[in-house]
C-alpha cells in the first residue's frame, strides 16, 4: 500500500508539471520518427566525377567481311548501369582537374575510362566466347576472337576512403554494373554459366587506403562522447545550482555575469577535453585506430565545439525547472546528434528530405573535421569551413549565455 502511495505521489507531481509530461511524450516520439524517416537504406547521391575518354571505336575481325570498324561506346552502357539514385555524377574532361577535386574533398571518387575501353572490353568478351553474332549494317555477322593482346580493362577508379561505407558502395556499384553488362554480352555461354567474371577493377585510394569501419566510426564516437558529456554536465549542474540557490549566491558576489559564464565555460570545457583525450588515447593505443593528422588541431576543434555546446546548455538550463527536465533537454541535443550528424552513418544514407537538417547541427561539422584530421591528415586549411562554422556557433552561444547570466543577475 505504501508503495502505491509513493507512486501516486510521483504522478501527482507530474500532473502539475506540464512541461515534463510534454517532454516525456515527445522525446521517444522524436527518436523513433527521426530514426524511421532518416534512413533511406544504402548511400545515395554520392558525389562522383566521371572522366570518359572512351572513343567508342572498335576494330574487330568478322567471318563475313574480315576486319571491320564498329562504333559502340560501351562505357555509356556501364555508366547507365550505375542507376540514377546512387551517384550524383559530374563530368569532367581533364583527368588532372578531376583528381584535384577528389583530393580537395569535392567528390568521393573519380571514375576514368581510357580511350580504348570499348575495344578492350569487347576483346575480353570475344576471348572468352570465341565468336559472337552481331548486327552490322542491317545483317548478322560473326565477330571473331582477336589475337592475344593486352589484358585488363582501361578503367581506373580513384576513391577517398575516409568515408568507408561510401567507398564500399562506390566499388560495389561499379562492380555490379560492370559484371551486369559483361554477362549480358557473354549471354548463355558455358563460360558465363561457370561464373567467369569481368577483369578486377583498378582502384587507387587517395586517403585512408587501409581504413576499416572502426577507423571510420572513431571520430564520430569522439564527437558524440563530447556532446553527451558536455550537454548533460552543463544542464544538470546549472539546474541543480539554481535550484539550490548557489547560482543566486554567486551572482550576489562582486563578480560580473560574463566572468561567471566564462568560468563555467572553462570548467566544463576542461572536463570534456580530458574525457575526449581519454577516448582518443584508448582508440589509438588499444584499437590502433588510424590517426594521420595533428592531435593538437583535433583538440582545438573539440574546444571550439565544446564552448558552443556549453553555451547552448546554459540557455536550455534557463528553461528547465528540475534535473529531470534538464536530462530531457539534453536528450533533445543528443538524439539528433546520434542519428543525423555522420557520427555513425554517412549523410548519404539519410532520407534526402532530412539532409538539410543535418547541415544545421554543429556536431555534423565537428565529425567532419575530426574525420578529415584523423583519416585524411588534413591541417587547419583543409577544415577551414568546418572550423569557421564551429567558431560562429561558439561565439553566438557564448554571447547568448552571457546575456542570460546578466538577466539572472538583474532579476536575482
């Protein structure tokens, strides 16, 4: 009976706390809706550059006419096999420019067809089949196998492997399309039935050639850990101190509101930085996570982000009346950060409708900066966009948190 009395008392208090009741109902809803609508399955709209130098001119022997010249651009058939959803293709004529675009992070891959791609592809087919019926100038002719010559397909793929799931999708998509047209040309020949496959792809990784999924996840784990620690610590600490009148007593001392706000910022940032450093060292020493860049730059980026996150936590603490509401507000920061910010999944896997929301969350830029430092080995110049956005976020949140402290000082 006493147990029921205690439980009834909890629900009675909740009855008079409409904000807490609202958050209890909306936080799980937010989580499942984001999770359900966010993921569209495999990565899509992957930025890929195609350099198609294939001439589409094929010289081949026939039984009926001897040597003839065919015009067939097989590379376009391969490109059509990629589909319209997986890749967002941009065509360039200059291979050097395409490689620069890849190295600067403007594309995830460069697919280059050399001038004799169609010739070599058909030679490979005829070498397996021996002869093949083909429509030539309105009649059926039989193409004959060429003499032994160069092996391999003149198709080269350069990939940025710092995003491992995207890199795997690129390779799988090209292989699927290549094998699809390969077996289409082979038809129902005995060799096709025995599983003969197209030539292996020539792949060059410009970044993180040896990266695995753990290397890809590690920057996201670091960023997510910083977010959880800082948001929870800031919100719960400030709400508790206000509830116990500690904040009011501090404001009654000869201390300016901006000094108080910066003091909290310094303390919470130092704690988050130490725990981030702990995660980094464990990831590197225990799991041998790839680390190609500067540790000092990485810590600096984390500090900038943490300052902004602490400012946001200070603003939300002004809305929370108790620790339970503080936790709920923290979850409103953590849940979108878990699902939408490339912490564990590439933005390319999200539903296109939700991708703009991902770019509005600062954690997205922290994760991208950390991944660029750890896997690409980039310096400050390479992450200038992400660092600039995080700096603006930090400055804005810090200014607003100081303004809130001033308001509390005047009303206390």
